């Protein structure tokens, strides 16, 4: 069986309880390891550079529907979600 491996590195990875600068080793579509930033991985795999990106395992095509709110409420909801009043 041919194994499909990717190493996603240099991104900010959203984990269940935190966000970290780690690399993800993905084999056949499953995350098999979290590697500390700067770790040397010498396996044979495709390297995906996620510099400047946020990596969200399991989140595909994330988006929101803020534009669907009535225009009078839109600003207050956005301010609230961004920590404002």
C-alpha cells in the first residue's frame, strides 16, 4: 500500500484547548504526530509550508454569516464578538 504523507509546518495550529506553533505529520489523511517547532523530520513526505497561516484540523471552508444579520444589529454584534461594547 502506498502511503500518502505530508508535513504541515510553520503555521499556528488550533488544537482543542490551545493554539501552538507546531508541525503536523499527516499520513493517509490522519494526523499521526505533532512535532515541536524546529523539529527535524527526516521522513519521506510532501512538505507544506503554512507560514503566516492558521491551521485548523477538521475545519474545512470555515466561514460565518455576519452579513445575513439586519444592518442595524451588524455593528454591535461584530463589536461584541471582537471584545468591544
